[in-house]
C-alpha cells in the first residue's frame, strides 16, 4: 500500500518543523498558523510518518474545545 503523506521537503512540513525546532510545546493553533493549514493534526501525523519524533500532550479544554500541544522529542 502506497503512503500518501508529504515528504520532509514540503514547505508546510518544513514550516511546522521550524516552529517545533525549539523543542518547546506548541498548541495545535500555533502549528496550524506556522504550517498554513486547517489540519494541524494531519501535519503532525505526516511529520511522524517521515520519522520525526513528535510528542503530544493534552493541555485542557477552553470553551468546550480540547487543546493539545506538540513538541519534538
């Protein structure tokens, strides 16, 4: 079965990596803004599919929305 994820040469993934390169936690919104996407979880998934080790933690709920944060490990 063929993989359908972007490669690390993708501008979107490079922008997400640049954000995460400080090895600090960043919210889904921050990842979305950096990568210019409406699907930050998919961007993180694509990074992982390319061998990038990204951790995730649940920060809490704001206005009924779950907030997740990501960082390089």
